């Protein structure tokens, strides 16, 4: 069974980002799309969640990340 990969990416303007990636040929899953986020389909098993900055903040783990940090990361494995 193949693993699914979802990458969360903050964007300044969600609608402009959707328009940009649509012009590049990407499709979006409407089931996971609202005014704060969209799910861009990269491949059958890889997806990019484009999130407004406000929505992205709700996914960040608070402990270990100082307030105002410009980067976030995950550890896999």
C-alpha cells in the first residue's frame, strides 16, 4: 500500500495561488477546499495543501517554535 503525502504550504493570496497553479495544469480536490485552504493534486499519492497564513498557523505545533519564527518543519521517520 502506497503512503499518501500531504504538504502544508502557506500562501499570501489563496485565490491567486489557485489561479496560478491551475494555469500550470494542476487540479484541486473540492472536498478539501474552502475560503482558507485548498488541496492541490500533484500525483495520485502526493498533495499540497495551500493554506492562508492564518489557517497555516493552526497547523503549527506551538511547543518548540518561538513566536514569530519564519520557518517550520516536520520530522519523518
